[in-house]
C-alpha cells in the first residue's frame, strides 16, 4: 500500500465557503477534501481555487490528509483546477481527487499532469497521490484498469448520488435501502469497488449520505460498507464525523480479541509452544487464516489509537 493514511472520515468542504474552510481545520475528521466540483457553483469556481490555495497554505490541518477534488474531465475546468492548486499549494497538498472517472486514461492524464507540475515547480516527484471516484456505469465496468492505472492512486471511492443518477435508479434517498428491493441495491457496486481496491492495495471509501441531521440513518448506511471491509466514508457535516470514526474502527472487544489471537498463535507456532499450527483459544479453533484475519483488525485498531485492555498468558 502506498501510504497508511487513516481515512475513516473524509470531510467534504466546499471551496467557495471561507467559513467552512476555516471551521474544517479544527474538526476531528481523518481527511478533508476541499471541493471544486459539485458543491461549488460554476461562477464561483475561480474564486474557490484561490480560497483553497490560501486555506492549504495558511494553516495547520492537524495531521489530516489534505485533498482537493477537482472537476471531472468532461468539463472545461479540470486543467485550470489542477494547475492553480498545485502551483499555488503543491507542497501542502496530499492528494488530488478526480470525480466521475470513466477509464484508466483519465487517471493517466492526471498522473502525467502532476509529474509535469512537480518537475516544473521542483516538488518531490510522485508525492501527490490520486483518489478516483467511481460514479457511473462506465467507471464501474472499468474499475479494475482504473485501479491499476497509476502508482499515485491511494483510494477508489463510491459516488452514490451521481451513480444512482447515471444508472437511472428511481430513488432520491442516497445510500438508503429501497422499500421495493429485498436486498441492498448497492451491494454489487460496493463489492466491485472493494475487489478492485484490494487487488491493487488501495483503500476503498464509501460516499456521502445526504440526510445530514439523521445520524442514526448515517450509521446504518456506514455499518453496511464497514462490514464489507471499506476503510471509511465521506462526511458532509460535523455531526457525522464521530460516527464514521467509530464505525470504521474495530470495537474494543474485537481489537482485544484480535491481539489475543496474534499472541496465542505466535506462541503456539513457536518452539516454546510446541510448533502447533492449529490450536484452541478458549472455545475457538485458530490457525494461520485466523492470524491473517486478526492482523486486519489489529492493524485498524492500532491505527485508530486503541489500547489493549487484556494480555495473553501462555497455557501453563
Ligand atoms: C459524490 O460525489 C456522489 O456523487 O455521491
Ligand atoms: Mg458525485
């Protein structure tokens, strides 16, 4: 994996709002993405580019991952967005997010453009990463080649609102289950994105939930993608941040259990433990596959700053 950045909560901040740019700085989101795309009206985009450059250069973002979402390649804005943001604040930018990616060529274009800029500006080559939003059928059909298109890629992101519109899904409740469909209408899309992301060691990120005052409904949607293995979700409102940080981290109980499995299996396979490859931990049979599962949960718990509350005692 290119980086091990935490992205449990990815906060959308319209680049046209000075107030929100200022407020975002102090919020406990793992990532902020300063938006030049759909949250910014066409006439406000030139001003938003300037606001974003200033916001990136001005302040302490408290270790958050700093991302700018540019406009997609079917618009006339993408090149200017990338030029102005990287020229103005390239050293203070972690990733560029490209929306509505439809093919690997879109990513290749951004990769080359970033390389040109880094060379011209004397920035570290290849440092600025790319985040790819999958928001239509063509993007999903091509997601494997998109995910493989550049070593700069860090995430593949589901964009449910644009996606629903693009496939003519007859609903306006983004991310919510549909009363007429006896399953999760997003399951296939989420899994497709997750498989592509994992194949190329990228993070898989779930998109926005628009009913920002209904945190319980946000939790329900977030839990579904977290259960599949997604790394985080967009948040549109400060009230969604704590919920995302909690849901995309393991619970204390699961974290403790994962660390216990690692210790117990490490012991049982050692000389001191008798070099045993399948062993009982309480009522549970653990083996090498259990170790791999436990590693995933333990790594996420450690990244989230959880501290163990139990210790392993080797059997007497
Ligand atoms: C996000 O960009 C979405 O379209 O859901
Ligand atoms: Mg979108």
